[in-house]
C-alpha cells in the first residue's frame, strides 16, 4: 500500500487494538485517508499531508470546533482522543487523527430532490450560524443555532473586510498566467484532447476577461467562520439524510455567503457546465433563512465567485505545472461553467437572491 501509515505506533497511542485491515480512501485531493479495521472497531484514519493544513495546532482547533458542533446537533464526525487526551498524533513528523467510521455515501446535486436541496442549503446555513456560536470569541453562552440567538439589539457577529481589491484576482495577473499556460500547452508532446480543450478554454477566457475587466469586485462581504471546503466529497449521506460533514481542514474566517455560492457551483453543476437553477434556488432560499443572510449578500457573493471563476485556473496549473492529473476529470464542466455563468449572469443572480 503506498504511503502506508505507521499503524503500530498510532494504534498504541489510541489504544485502538490491533490492525486487521487498512485500505486507502480514494476521494480527496489534499490529504490521505484510510478505512481502518482493528480488533476494537472500524475507524477513519486521516493523514494530514498537505503542508498548508498540517499544522497540529490548527488541526486541534478544527477538532475542538467539530466536538462543539456535535454538541449542538450538527452532523459531524469528531476525532477520537488518544490515551493522553490529544486528538492529533504526530509520528515521524506527520500529523494523524483517528475518527469513528461513518457508513454513508456521497451525493451530488443531480441525485438530490428539491426538498433535499433545501435541506442541504439549510444545513450549510446552520453550520455557519453554529460556528459563530462555538468558535472562540465569536459566540456567547446560551445562544443556539437555527435560530441563533443573541442579546436583544446586538449586531450579528460578522466583520467586513477592508475596502480595496487586493483580495480579488487582478486580470492583469490572469493574462500573464494565461500566456504561461498556453506556453505549457504548446510544449506538451504528444498533444492530446486535454491540450486541445485547455487551449480553447484559455483563449476563450482571455476574451471574456478583456470584455469584462471593468467588473472586478472592489471588496469582500460579511465575514464569519466557514467550513472552507463544502462540496459533495465532504458530505456523507445515510439514505436521504446528511450523516456527517467531514474534512474541516479549511476552517477559517472568510465571506460566508461566498462559501454558499461556491458550494452550489459544485453541487449543482451539470456535466455540460450549467447550473441547475431550480435546485440552486431551493438551496439558496433555505440557506438564507438558516444563516440569516440577505438577498443582497448572496447577489454580491455571486458576483465575487463569478469573478473568481473567470480568473481561476488551478486545475490547469496542477496538470501542467505539477504534473498532477487528479482534477482533470473536473475540468470540462468547471471550465464550461465560467462561460455559461457569464452569459446567464442575471439568471444566476436571481436564483441565489430571488
């Protein structure tokens, strides 16, 4: 098994018995997960491999958050403590965490009914409201999510990013990146169908940016605690109900409404690169109710995420700069979505804010 974890040392720290089987879980791009069966039970072993999210203190903060969310009834899978009470085990300089195994499956938006789309939006809204309650310095004792209460007359616990466009992509930088990527495409031999699609999308995106360069958003919106990576592979279903939100590596303070838009653009994108707008509308209305977000906040978030998508080429950078092809299968729909979104901009805004 590639990248085999040090099972003996880990299981001794957790008192989790002896290993009977350990299989890699294939989903996930940044970290490594294993389905672990021992003489004591079944577990999910997570190797926090990505350097950007592997700091043990940051992982411990995520773990504290999920334990508190579980106490509020949010479907999560908090980590198990080791013998010393810690939830992060560092072996050979690598960080690991042991979670209970959750039986379930991932479901994309095409597999969800309208009612389930509403439930998905409400779930993310409750996550955002609950995080405001449980994170240090953000919530008060006695408040509850959905609806989250606060002292009468007190403002919502959000802050706003300072004005300026430094946090939004600059099209001048994107034009340089497009030229660099086109160079990679030209030099790749033998050329294949992925190269052909990449070249087409790069040229198409450059033309779109030239046409819409004056629409760069000036600043961010209301910021709060977010999951940071809410998408189908990080949500497990049992039957029709969400059973566990997993992979909290990107937990942080960011624009909340943007996470709602970004998640919908993953859940509800069709293979041809279009959003399922009726399902998006049901999801967005439920999210706004649960999170206390306004239509104008969602509309502003739509604009910022649209701009982000116009300037984003992370899949091509992985393919050509890192030689990592794991995201290649997502590229056709994701790259087509930016074009469709530009053409149907008003309809997308109405779906999120109407």
